[in-house]
């Protein structure tokens, strides 16, 4: 029985599609080698065109995308050779290479800080009892009450004031014949020390009537921020006991801690945008007024002050807020952060050459912001650099240099290269398990951390099954060294080394660019000095310090 027209057409379409898929998936060098080849060459290995670090000695599919592996023939080097990677047009389209030009621009960094609103220290007074006595009455009975300048706050009955008035009157009435002018002045000074005013002394001199009542008055208009423990009617107070604290809330200080590494970027007069957690709160603009020259020995931070006009009572005393400092870094040659790779001893970028070729170029970095790096050496303005799929090009460059070999990773220096046999699909569960463990330590929750360790070991077993060479590598030792305590410090020490290794693997595999995790780095971690970790979200929570230094760190791209 002959096949019908429909079956014949389907067979032809399938054959054409298979042939087209085969040639699209093959590198340009391999394609060129087959055209007009007099003899069939030996196949070295098979490679994924879309994920070139996936290789196999046998035909098969890419473990990430499912695409058929393309053969790499003897005499070829996959996509390219050495530090130059050559792509076919089809391969470049599949992996989505994108470029942009290095150019000079005004580099601006925005430093985010967390701080608290404090009372202006120059307008803050502690009102203490200047005489021992009994509180007769209070004009202020609650914290937060606003008072005017010279308004009475408390009335005290003071036997000490009564005695001082009698001594003064005795010397005043007796006259110079009995007491010298200095003795009279001494009695007068005693009255002033006890809180009597010039008007009180003038009235006493005129009426010759003693009055044991002492009135405590507000030295300026402000708000009562503290009420003393004994500030109640009928209570006896000693000289020096605190009655109230008074502050002027028309002006507040926003105070934050700046890390030592950021201090050189801060200047008095720099603009700061303040926002609070209140829904719908409008940003408030102010300027840095003071930077403490002293650095705290423990936290390696210095206090920075921003004076804020608060006549509208927008902010509250001791309220927290977030500040964003706009820092002008000047003119610089820059490239996007996604163009820079940290997979070697020195950062590299891939420069676009003619005919779909890309060259790895070592560069020296300078300053940076959230979007770009300054390039101090290695690039010229106008050169095109790869901003997307650069990690794929780097993987192919490494494969071309050492075909079918595993590439080392030095987590202590922060440089990592994904192994040529690494299965990223198997790596992802290990990275996510590390993120959950880091979250538990960030919350100082040792119990939750211990509960996460079995998931870490299970994910490690899956990773080893997909990447057998990892079983004999340094990461295996770091997984086995993980401990659940008995204290947080004892759990954090081995976790920091393990976490840094996993974070480097996640970065090298590009999981942070796929939205899987966010990678953070702490510049003063206890064990390595510079430790890294992964999180499922971008809410910075340092697992190496927890609540002691929860926001110590920066996000890595």
C-alpha cells in the first residue's frame, strides 16, 4: 500500500526540520568542515550550542534546554579558539548575544542608608530639681505636651529655699554694720543657685516675706519628651533628680551610620532624600551637615548627621527612615555591570569583533554604581562589549583552552568558573537550599537553620549525581563541615565558607541574572574577611552577623 500525499508531505517536512536543526545547532567551524570534506573526520565530543559548557562524549540533549548536542570535530574548537570566540549567525541568535558601546558619562552613585530621627542636641534640655523638696503640683502631666517659653512646669515646696531666703533677709535687714557686702552677695547667689529669679529676689527684698515655693519653668518653647520617675504630685525629690526633658521638635537630626568604605564618598552639603515606611509618604529633601571624624572600633562606621526642618511635624522623634545620598563620581568611561565577568584572576569583558567574533579583554575597574563600572584600563571609548550572554562566551573560551576539562574555582579570592560538566539544573536546588539556610541565620534562628541542613545535604547529593567530579572537590568538604551549633557563632563559621563557594557558583552560572537568587557580599565577614551569600529576595539580611550587623553588605551583579 502506497503512502498517501499527506504522509509523504509530513515525512519531507520532518526531514527538512531535522536537517535544519542539526545545522543551526552546529558551530560555524564544524559546518564549514563538513562542506566538501573528502573524508569524515573524528568527532571529539558533543556540545550544546545554547549552553556551551554542557558537553558529552555521546550524542544526546542539553540537560538545560533539551536542544540536540552538536558534534565538535577533530581540528575544531567548538564555537571558537583561544581567547577569541567565533559564533555562527544562527548560534548568536539562539543564545541572544547583545552588545553596547563603552562610553564616557557622568557617573552617579546612590547610597542607601537607614537611620533614625533624633532631637537637635543644641535644643534639648534636662530639667532637674535644683532644690530638694516636695512636688506640690504639675502643669505638665504627660509626655508629648507642648509648652511655651517660661511656662511653669512644676511647683515644689522647698525648706532649703525657705532657709536661704531667711539668711538673705537677715543680712539685708542687719545692714553693712553686721554683714559685709560680700556676705550679702553670697546669700543672694545661694538664692539664684536654688532657682530663684532676679524678679523673685527683688520681690523678697521689697516685701520681706519668705516663700518656700519654687517654680520650675520651661527654658524655651518645645515638647516634653521624658517625664522623670519622681515627677508626680506629692513625691519628694532630691537636688539633681530629673523632672522632665524638653526638646524642640521643629528641627530634627536624621542620623545614620556610614561604613568606612563609603566615607570618602560623603561630603558636607550633599543632598539626601528621606523616605519613611508610612504608606503614601512624600520624600523629603535635606543635606548632610556633619560627618563624625571618629570611626567606631567595633562596627567600623561613622555617624553622619542631616538637619531636617520639621515645623510641619512630618517626622517623629526616634522614627526610622531610609535615606538616599546622591554621590557625583565625576566623568568616567563606563560599561554596564552585566558586561563585566569575574571568572578569572582579573575582570574581563568580551569585545565584539567583525564576523560574529568576540575577544576576552582583561580590564581594570574603578568606581561603580548600581548600573555601571568605570573602566580605567583595557577599553577605549566606542568599543562594543557584550552585555548579554557574556558568561556563555566565557564558558566557550575556557572550553576552547582546555577541552573537556574541569575548570578550577577559587572561592577565597571571589573568582569562580563553572565546571565544564556542571549541570546548572542540578546546581539550582543547592543554591536555593543555601539561600534558605542563610535566611535562618539572618534571623538568628538556630533551630530553623538546623532544620534546613537536611535539605542542603539532599540538594548536594543531587548535585553530585549530576556532576560526579564535585564529590572530590573543595565544596564537598565544606558541605560536610556544616554544623548546627550548639551556638550561632559555631554554626556560622563553616556556613560562611560553604555559602561563599555556593554564591560564586551561582554567579558563574548566571542564576542571579535569571531572577533565581540575589547575591550579596559582606566586606568584613568574620572568617574570610569578604564573604558572600545568596537570598531568594533583595531584602538584605546578613547571615554572618544577624541582628548585630543585619544590613552589612552590598548586592553583587
